[in-house]
């Protein structure tokens, strides 16, 4: 099992998209692509499975919605009944319009924050984590494609050159 | 080129005829005296109770009894009052029942007119923003705005008839009422029949002039070698949007809010705008899907439908936001002259008032939330039909409570009015679509629209 990988650097996202298509058409397995910004359509050409974060966003929103109802009911109706706009009715439902902004905000709050946390967990990101990207240029303006090698360096190199890579390096994969 | 098929023509004519008969029935069953009106209401009431008892059975017998005692006490009250008040009450009832077919006609006429005005605004936004995704749909939009002038003129005729005291939709037009009403009397500088009609003509003239020229430039662009027509269209569209947002707002005060001349809301224009915008976008989506199912519009792909679906979803939420903004402030502050508007609706119009929220907000929210569903025609059509019916009820809720009070019913005249204008709308729109090639081939952004891909 070789740990050798080839790194191809690109300087344009359109070139990168076309290159990824060509590399996959030649049946090479792309390990990872590092980009300085999200490239539209890259997930599709890479053949990645659809993200499930939108389903989680919906579920998190529902949780936030329920929490807000429980919270406002406890605070404003049960624990210390409040006189809402001169309508002291001791009923959640009758005072519901006053709580809609809070229900709305907490739905968004839960969906947004839990989604970010989920994204961090899934991407194995935490504070002080060492960066994984092999080339710091990918945080600037370059795009890097990482391909595992199985005794086919020459063939890969010619293919990558043809696709418009500006730099091709052979390295040992860390870890 | 699309050809207006005989089948669709007959279909629309059948709708018009059936709807017309419904409206005629409505107008023929207007009571002419107070006694007749009272008899009609008493009869309807009895029928209601019988139905309720039959439907609910023994379990709900107590409910029915309670209602009966409630009614009885009500009658007692009116009997106890002096006979003069009883007369006034009867007179009021008579006016409400006389208004009923007129209101049914007006709601439907306004609703379908509003769809084409909403489409015109959407179209102008696409033009002014130089949108790249939508040129493939321009001819569909232009077809729907073809209904603007006839639709607006029908509304105008109804307004003229109101001005001639053929009906009591606008109580401020009645000098009797104004004489005894300080609040309305102080508004006569703005709310008087000649100025009201002149304003209406001014709005209609402005909208149709823009529509006429933008259609002309759009067709001329197909044959042109340069993009001067496109540029002209861009300029007039930007100008129109300024004109539109002012006149649309004033139109909504004039044609809807003034039906209830004591009440006012500062965001009413926006609220009506949201309603017409979402109905218009939905109509574009439905007509597009229909034409596509017949094999036209081959350049329109499911990404276009997806975008229309996004707009339907987004503007439905926007509508709800405005509806709630208007509702919550008034509900919270609870000032009698303002809150009466919602009290009438919640007490007498409970089902349409809250049902419309389900149809216009919760249903599209849940159905169109998923990205993939917005690409499936079946979901768009289903959501679209519910949204359109929901916004019909929205207009119904705006007009009926002040026109007919608690005597509302979605019966033969209401359904007839809806069907009549639906048929007319289909007839005019598809006739207009058949007049020009469906593909606006000269548009400089057409290439982008053809390749449009999400």
C-alpha cells in the first residue's frame, strides 16, 4: 500500500471543474480537492453524495420552534403570568401572536447555530486544530487536487498536464 | 407559435357561461324589501340549524341547543329595542344582501385583474434587473399581462356603477352616510366619486401604456439587429416600477381599503402587493407548465420551474410576514377603531380568515421547502392551485366583511363570479399568447436563459 499522492495545482475554478471531469472520466480516484472558496458544481462533478444538512436544518428548526413554545409558556404564562397588552388571559393560545416573533427567532437561531456546529463536527474542525490542507496556497487563490498513486505516476502526470495544472508534485501523504 | 386550441377555447367559454349564469342567479335573488331580506335570513338560519343537527347527531345536540338559546336571546334583544332600531337593522341587512352579488363580482374581477398586474410587476423587475434566467418566460408573462387592460376596465366599470349608486359597496359614496359621519366627511377631499374615478383611470392608463410599449419593444427586438429595443425596454421598465409601486399602493387604498373608510393600515399597499405578486408568479408557473405539457416552450427546463417555485415559496412567506405585521400591531395595541377590523374577521369569518393562513403559508411552506419538490411539476401545480385559491380568499376577506358583514357565503354567485373571470382570463391570456412566437429569440440574454442551470 503506497502512501504516495500526487498534488496538482490549478489557478482557475473553471479549469479545475473541467480537470476534475477529465480525471474522473479516466477512472482515477480523486482523494480530495482543496479550494479557497466553495466552487459551484464541484460536488456534482466529484460525484459526492448530496448533503443531508438541509434535512438537519429542518429538524433543528422544529426543535427551536418547540423550545420557544415551551419557554414562552413557562416564562410568560406558568411561572409568572404576564399581562400582555392588557389581555391577562393566562392562556398561551390567546396570547400567541405576541410570541410569534420569539418563535420565529428561536427557530432560526437553533437551525443556524446547530447547523454550524454540525458542520464543524462533520468536518472534524475544532479550535487549535492543525490545518489539513497540504499547500497554504489553497487558502489564497489556488486549487489543489489530490490523487492517490498506484504505480501510474507517468500516466497521471501527462493527464494532469493536459488538463491545465500549473504545478504537479509527488509527495508522501501525512498520517 | 402557439395556437389557441378549440378545446381550450370551448373550455373557457363554458366556464364563462356557467359563471355568468351563477352571477345572474345571484343578481336575480337580491331581495328588494326589508321583509324579503329578513325572511331570507330566517330561512337560511333554519336550514343551517337543521343541517347542523343532522350532521352532528346526538353528541352535539347540546351545542345546537346552546346556539338556539343564543339566537333566542338575540331576538329578544332586538324585540326589546324600539321598532325604529329594528327597521334600521332590517335596512342594514337589506343593503348587505343587495351588496352580496356585487361583492362576489367585484372580488373575482379584482382577483384576476390583480394576477395580471402582479405579473406585469414581475416582468418589469426582470427587465429592469436585466435578468438572465427569465427571458425564456417573457412571452408567457406578456401573455398573462394581456388580461390587464380588459380586467382593469371591468373593475373600473364596477367602480363607475358604484359611483352611480347601483350598489352600496363603497359607503362613502352615499351622501346620506357622509352627512352623518364626521370621519368620512373629513376625508371627502380625497374620497369623492369624480376624483376616485379619475385616479382609477390614471392608474389604469399608466399600467397599460407601459404594457403596450414593453410588449411592442419586446416583439420588435425579435426582428432587430441591434439591442436598442432591449435598452428602451430596460428604461421604461425601471420607470414603470417607480410609477407602479406608488399607484399600486394608492389603488389598494382606493379600491379595497376605502370599502371600510373608518379603518386604515399603513402597510396595506404592501400587503396587497405581496398578494398580487405571489398570485402572479404562481400564474406564470402554472401557464408555463401547461404550455410545456403541450410540447411548447422547449427552451424552458426544470431549473426555470425551480426558480419560479422558489419565488412562490419566498413570496408566500413574505405575504405572511406582512399579514402578520399588520395583524400583530393592531391586535397588540387593541385600539377600538383599528381592532374592529380583525374582530369582525375573527368572529364572522373565522374559517376563511384562518383557513387562508393555512393555504397561503403553511401549505406552500411545507410543500415547497424541499429543493427537489420545486422541480417536480406535480408539486408546483398542487401548491399553485392552493395558493391561488388562498389568495382569492384573501381578497374575499378584504372586501366581504365591510360589504356584506356576517351574511357571507361562498355560494352560487361567488363561485359563479370566480368561474366567469377564470374563463375570461384563460380566454384572453391564451389568445394573447397565441399572437406571438413563444420564444423571444432576439433577447440579448436569451442564450443565458437557454443554458440556465441550477
